[in-house]
C-alpha cells in the first residue's frame, strides 16, 4: 500500500517534494492556504545542483523556455553614475544557471504536478500531532486526516512551524522591507538588469519575456508587522520619497497593492524534524533574496529529502538523515548571506561609502569571480 504524505504549501519546495515523492510511490496531498498558486514574485536564479535536479525531475526544458535571457547588469548611484557594469556571459561562465521569474518556476511545477496528485486550495493545518506510526492533522476546513509523513513547506511565515517547534526557532529580522511589482517597460530596457542604489534602499529592475518590467524595492524599516494590504503602496512610496528620476518614474506605475511584499527575515531553526514531520525550504531556513539561492535551496532540499526517503524506509530516520545531509550546506550560506546584507543595503554612511567606492574602483574580475562562485554551490 502506498504511503500517504501531506505537503503543506504549494510553493517551489512543496511542489518539488510532491513530484519526487509521487515518483517514489508515495501518495502526496498538497494543501495550500491561498486560492491558487501564489503569484507576484521577482526574478530567481536556479543553478548548479538545483539545475541538475530540475533536469532529473523532467521540468528543466519547460523552465529553460522561460529563461529571461538577460545579457548584462549595471549598478547606479543616486546621480545615475554607473558604479559597476557586468557581462552575464562572463559572470556565469562554466555555471549552469537559469534566470527565471519565480511565478514561472511555480507555474511549471504546478502544471507538472496538478494531474498527478491532489492539490487542495483554501485549506491549511490547524492542529498537528505526531503519533506512533502516523501524523494526525486537523484542517481549517474541518477535515481530520492521518498521514505517514508531513512536509511543512509554508515559507518564512509558516503558521504550522510554531505548532511543531514552539521554542526552537529564531526569526532574525533584517530591518528591511521588500516589495515587487510589474509595470510597462517605461525605461526601454533590453535584456538588461539594472540596480539603482541609495543609502538604506535600492531598486532593481529588468525587462521580462512578456515585454514588461519586473521591479523589486528594498528599504530600511524596523517594522515587525506587515501593513494592511491597502496601506502597502503608501508604505513603499514613503520609503522611496525623493529617490530621483528613474525610481520615481517606476513608482508612478505602482499598483494599488504591490504584487509581493514582505518584511525580510532569516529563519533559524534548531531542528527541522520532529517524529514524522519535517520543515522544508524557507519554512526551515529562509536565507532571504540576498542569498540569490532561496528557490534553488527549495529545489535541492526537496530533492535531497526524497533521496533520503528512497534510501531509508523508516520515515523518522530518513528525515533525520536528510537534515544531517542538508544542514551543512545551508547553514554556511545563511551565515554568509547575513553578512552580505551590509553590502546590499548599507545602513550607515561609512558602509555606504565603502560599498559604492568598492563597486566603482575594484577590478571587474573580482565581481565576476564572486558571482561565479556564488552560483556554484547549491
Ligand atoms: C508571492 C511570493 C513572491 C516571492 N518573490 C520572490 C522574489 O521575487 N525573489 C526571491 O528571491 N524570492 C521570492 N520569494 C521567495 C522564494 O520563492 C523562496 O525563497 C523560495 O522559493 C522558497 O520556496 P518555499 O516553497 O520554501 O516558500 P514560498 O515560496 O514562500 O512558498 C510557500 C507556500 O506555502 C503557502 N503557505 C503559507 N502558509 C501556509 C499555510 N499555513 N498552509 C498552507 N499553505 C501555506 C504559501 O501561500 C506559498 O504558496 C517569493 C515568495 C512568495 C510566496
């Protein structure tokens, strides 16, 4: 009899886990609290192991069709002086990498998974308990079910995680907001990624395959609670007052609510496993977009979890061996990313000056080398 697995969250980690586990003979049920796969993200990179696993899972060619084809990237200060220009061909020399909209990754995975397993929208876990030989779950819909295994892939703001690990998860706030939205190509960009950097805030922008622009904004804030939906645009505009012509032109096209907005935070969990339950992807180890590897880590994590369950039939043991194998890869990236925040969003004048001058005067090959290494180990 096939073993039943509950996956909570139809994001990149949850859908990837569903596809692998279905292939291995499990019977997955995915439960997603939203009414459809969540949309609204920016650009993500899939490289190295994530790229290989996508190939093994049979989803790589569909993702390659949606590769953004960006050829260059440049960084500018408030006066529009170019601090640094990078050639993507050199940047990713000898690295397998896809630059793709988060929405497209989710869409490819969802289209591949939807006929293979039950995906239940508008539902979420209310009660969960590990019993001998099963996980018992009560849902907000009123359903009560038993599973052999539960995978919690609910992203950084997971509501099931505190039910499982009430005391052993720390949220490290980066004191930054992040918002993203799409707009017409008012900057006439062509295969180009631009970053406009100012003290304590920046905007990154690029043209998409659909011919519009994808934009993301990062700015300082000590908020610990998200503003209500109808105040998010106002919060974004307030964070970028007097930001100059280019950012100003983009913000003129901000919709009533940004397509995505969150408070940036790293999730540090002492344990990923309890009994027959495991937290996966950003729910376990959100690194933030500064890592450039959140989506990749979601794919590799889900793939490694499936590998452990293939090698070890005993579910609690398999989950622990997954954690033992994946943690040494993830923890250092999370630490490096935390340090890199100072570089991406300097909070004081000295850091800001150092960063801008480093970008302006350090030799280009140093940056090529940095990015090349960055995308070579997830
Ligand atoms: C809308 C959106 C936009 C994003 N945009 C970017 C981006 O532009 N750049 C970037 O680098 N990263 C972005 N991310 C984060 C990036 O997708 C993740 O770092 C990475 O893909 C890890 O994926 P994940 O599946 O672990 O988590 P997520 O992608 O966060 O997916 C979690 C899923 O679980 C669902 N969920 C949450 N709580 C529950 C619950 N209680 N019950 C059931 N379902 C639940 C969510 O609705 C979501 O579908 C975005 C995430 C989201 C949700």
